[in-house]
C-alpha cells in the first residue's frame, strides 16, 4: 500500500502541475451547470432535486473521462518514462492502481465542486439529501468504470489521440448497450436471455436507479467489477508491453 500511495501522490500532483486538471474541472463544472439549468430545465420542472444534473453524467463522462485518462500510460510510453517507472521498486500492479486512484480522486474533486448546485436546490425547496448523496456516490462509481476502461485504452498505445478515440468508442458501447436501438438490433434473432445480457452491460441501466437514490448491491457490484476487470486488463497489457 505504501508504493500505491507514493504513485497516487505523484500522479495526483502531476495533474495539477499542468493545466490538465484545471481545464477538466472547469469544463465539467460549466457543462454541469448548462445541462442542469438550461437543457435539464431545473426551474421549469418545479421540483427541488438534482435528477436533471445526474441524468447527463454518463454523457459528460463519455468524453471528459477519456480526455483526462488518455495521457496516463500513453504519455509514459511516448516519453520513455515507463521504462524508468518499471525500474523502480514497485510492481506494475501497484503502478496501475496508483495511477487509477489519482485520476479517480480528480474526478471525485470535480464532483465535489458541484456542491453549489446542491445548495441551489436546497434553497429552492426541500430536497431529499439522502437521495442526492446516494446519487453522488453512484456517479463517482460510474466515473471509476469509465476511467478504468479509458486507462486500459491508454495502455494500448503511445498516441494520446488514439487512446482517446478508443476509450470513447468502448465506453459508448457500454453506455448504449441497453438502449432501444441496440436491443432492437438483437430482437429479430436473439432470445430474451441474450437481450437481458446485453442490457445488463449498460451503464445507463445500472446508473438510472442510482440517480434516483437507490444504491442496489447489484448496481454497485457491477461498477466495481467493471473497474477490477479493466484494471486487470490494463495490467496484462502493460506487462506485455514491458516484455516486448
């Protein structure tokens, strides 16, 4: 754990040593406000809740998370610093986990800085704070799932743009897998078991209940498993690249 903490601190500091974290947080906060108040029609709905805010999170993360994760391993490989990193007395697994936690903390910080939206609905009415807290936790878990996938895509290549595109494509598939368009494509030849399986991979399916304040064990477990699987995939890719 000591090595993981060292990597986490190093990576977290590196985000703020450049404009990356500041730009990401600024864009996230700006888009959150636009989607909540204007596109989400917070005032017109006449309800004191943050459902419009959380409903747009999968689509915000679809582009913003790959943007912040694309440099995690691609930059290390391009600059050659990955060789130096691997010569240190740390394992590849510790490096993967440390980098992931650092980026996940940046995402958590961006989420925490949206508290003025929470204060706004509290001023306008009497929201259920338990529901809002649960939705925040669910959003952070979903952000972690996006991040784990994006980190794995970054490990595949030394080109950050390619890493970004790969991450967006794969994440998009996870987002829309439970949508009507996708399920209709399977409807003509697949049975209910296949349809249910495809729908179960959708981030939207699992986050929908979380956005309403329901932290069901199967939804929480789904995002945790997604993170573990894709981080393990990242480890395999990095070990393979190191062997090459």
